[in-house]
C-alpha cells in the first residue's frame, strides 16, 4: 500500500471525485462561477494535486509542495481573472483544508503528520504568493538580450523564416553556437513557458513556438556534426511520460558540439527498453531528465535497476531537470554521479570524470 493509500489510478480518481464534491458542497458560489469546462479542469487538477502531494510526502520535501502550490495559484489566478485574485486564493486554501480533512480520516500516525505539514505549507505559500511575476529586466538587456527579444517576437508572430534568419545572422556575426543554445534558445523557452503560465499565450502557441525552435535547431546540425569527434557516447531520455523534451535534447546537441555522439530516446521510453538500449550501445554517459516531480520516483527506479544489474555497464549517470532543483539531495542519495544544470556544465564534468577513470585516451 502506498503512502497515501492510493494504490491505483482508479483509487486516486475516486478520491479526487470525493474532494471535488466536498468543495462544491462547502462553497455554493462555485456552482455559478465554474462552467462545465472549469469543472473538468478542476477535477483533473485535483488528481494531479494528489500525485504531487504523494511525491512530496515520499521524498519528505517541503520545497516540492511549496513550488507546486505557488505555480498552481498563479496559474489559476491568471486563468480565472473574472473571479479575482483573492477569490481564487480563498478557494485554494479551502481546497487544502479539505485535503487535510480527507487524510485525517484515512491516514494515521507519522504519515498523517507529514501530510498535514505539507498541506499547511501549501496553505502558507498560497496566502503569501503574489500573482505578478518579478520583472526579468535582463531578458532584453544587452546585445544578446536584444537578439532574444527579437527572436521571441518572431516566434510569437509567427514568422518562421525571419526567426531562422535571426539565428543565422547572429552566428554569422560571431555569436558562438553554444551561446545560441544557452543564452537564446534556453532563455526564450523559459519565457514562452512563463507567457503561457500567465495566460498571455495559448497552449497551442506554446507548442508551436517550441516546435519551431526544434526545427531551427535541426537546421544547425550541419554546423554541429562537422566538429571533430572524440569517441564518447551519451544516451539521453526523459523519464516516464515526461513531455518536457527540450532540455535533454539541447544537452545532447551541446555534447555533440564537444565531439560526443548522442543517442536521444525522447519521452515515454519503457524502463526495460531503456536498459536494453544501454546494454546495446554501452554509452559513456546516461542522461535522465525530470521536469515534473511526479516522475522522480520512476527516475530513482531506473538508477536502482542500473546499479543492481549483474553485469555492470560502467556508465556514468547524470540527472537534470527542474524537479531536481527542488530536491537537490536526491541524485547523491540514489547513486547518480552528477546533477548538471546544462550541457556545458555536464561536458566539463564528464571530461574530468572520464579522464580520471582512464576511459579516454
């Protein structure tokens, strides 16, 4: 039985429905405030809230639940501006109180205390979080900032050809390819995610902009693959059904710039298939990416499987993604060799580590 007595998806959905009904019964005004679409989304959110709470409890991480509560409140405040910021804030704090009532009935002992502590943290964060983001003045500042801003506006327009020419022109004027990835693509992707979160662009626009950046990256591959090779191989993938693929894809490209050969498996790779791929390709480095905390436990299982194999593959394991910034102690606890924030940092670490282990000439 799992920590929150939710052994199956069916049990979680049943509990989500119970919480949904309790909240509408307690707050009659919500019936008029919520369309059928909003009700469907609320039920979906409750299910995700339970998943995140379970992960935070398993890992005993206040930071995971705090970050999630902050993100969710801001998202809903922007999505339901017609209700007003304080009305949304009141609904969310009431929601967490209802969760406490539910788990008071279903969980006992230390686990109940842990869940209550996490839910109290979610309430505290929700009460204190402002709706507006801090202004990222650096985004448009300086030469690269002006390139970022122009590139972003071309993506949003959308003007595919001019967006591509903006990057090509920057390279022709001397901007390093690594800087295009880390200082333009990466920062613009973060800004696009922020614009979606604030309700400034639709999810369709977000997906289109991301796909266009991927397409522009592909157009840069002749520059990348023409660089000298150094007989190193990296295999990378997203964990579970994680759909945030850009970070590990960019890591692979940056390592290719450094002379590595990369194998990017994408998202939704079954664990057995991943382990089979490691056996087949024998990479020097495995990169596992986790953005959403609900997939952290699956990452732990993959690392454990790899460490416990009878025949050691002697593959270094790197993890990355936003989820680990919320629980930075986990990589070392699980036996990962490194947590890296970007491809440049990872390439430098791998160069030193592989040299020390005499695996490079």
